C-alpha cells in the first residue's frame, strides 16, 4: 500500500492538543477539567484552589520540584507516562496547569537553579516534545493551561493591549506548532454588571490564537454560583472537542465525496462519442443548477469536457447553444 494519500484517505485524529490561556481568576483550571475524564498534572499548585465540586471531577499529579534533586520530579512524571502508563488508563485527558510552570520544571531538570544557556534551549524544547509525544502514544487528549501576558501595541488612534500566552519566548515559538487549537479565555463585565466569559481561537489584533477547524467564538457559562453548582462542567468536551472531531470527520467525508464525484464525471466524459452525448453532458452536469457539485468539481468537469469536445472536433453553435459536428 502506498504511503502517499489523497485528502479522502487521511487519518482522522482521535485526540486533540489544545492550549487555553487567560487572566488570573478567569476559570482556566475549571475549564480544563471540563474535558472528558481528566487527570491534572499540577505544576502551579492549582488543585487546592479549586472548588471542591471540581476537585471531585478528576485526579491530580502534584508536580512540585524536589529541591534536593533537580531531575527527580520531572523523571517521575515521564516515568508515569513512559514506564507505568497503565496508571493513566482510566483517564481520557491530561490537563497541564500551567504550561509555563511545566517548562520551568524542565529547565530546573536541565539547568538546576540557573538560567539556560542559549545552546540548552534545544534540549529543553525537545524534552517538552518528548512529553507531548508520550501522551500522544497513550491516545490521550492534552489540554495545556497558561496565564496570559500582554504588551502595548501603538496604533494611529492610540494604543491597545495585545494578549498572548505567558510562555518563555524561546519555547513558545518552538512548540506552538504542536497545538491543534490555541484559545484566549476572556472575562468581561456586561452592561448589567454581570461577568461574562468568552473563548476565542481566532488570532485578532488584540490576542494570539490558532484555529484549525473554523471554531466560532464561544460563550463560556458559569458553573458555580454562590458556592453552588448551577451547570455541569463539561464545556470543553461538549462544545470544543466535539466540534473539532466533527470538523475533521467532515473534511475527510467531503474529500471522499469530491473524489467519488470526479471519478463519476470522468467516466461520463469518457462515454461521450458524438455531439448528442456532448449536449446531454453539458445540460445535465455543467448547465443544470440542480446538479450537486462539490468544491471545484464544476471547474474540473468543464476542463475535462472542453478537452473531450476538442478531441471529437465538435463546434459550439452560439445561436442554438448546442455542440455540432465540425463541417
């Protein structure tokens, strides 16, 4: 079997890698736990700050660095993924909170308490990719949580804040390609004084993002109010993951439909032997607005048809709008 594939033969992803960033207190950790069967790798001591209802939603791996052995903590984490993956079997999603502190843990493993040298960033980023690859081999979804940073962008009419994930620049540039989606979780106050949250994946003039599946901007509901649970915490699984997988499946389905239609059109063109067949094809496939074309199939049909009538030496009569034998 050839390793070269058409769009219709591409493998449909069964897992997703997503980064969500936002300001402090916007509910990033709670949102991360709204994925399917989560286990959180807690690098930021976030678990203890969660509402107890959300603590019950998942399990936690405390990822505190060992001050006596800079390799121990990170090596234990990788050991869990690479040597004892059966312990992660009950879970569908690994949530990393936060990715910035995770990279700090990798730096601590590689460099101890000093700052990395320039030549060491390659090894640091490779260690991050080792983690991502290990999770992928387990068939788990991966959700990274990050705080947001901002910088002032000067424009003609003043300046505005631009938000981006709080990740060391030398790492972010190297690892951003690993994510399927990068979403900005924003909390604002509406006209009635009520706090509302939105999650957008499109990069805009005021925030970073990555949107590989035409994901719309989404309103994120509150799930805890006055200490009481008012809604099920399943937003990521219900609104984001399901849309992503449906989009990927739809792309492959449309590609297969397009490929099958082109095969059908090509076979129909091959059957044209005279002006009668040419006119029938033109009326049914090219002119009929009810014929269901897919993508650029109409353009391809015209190209194949033009080559065929030329080979048969047929001439188009503008008055009758029909093809005729060349006198």
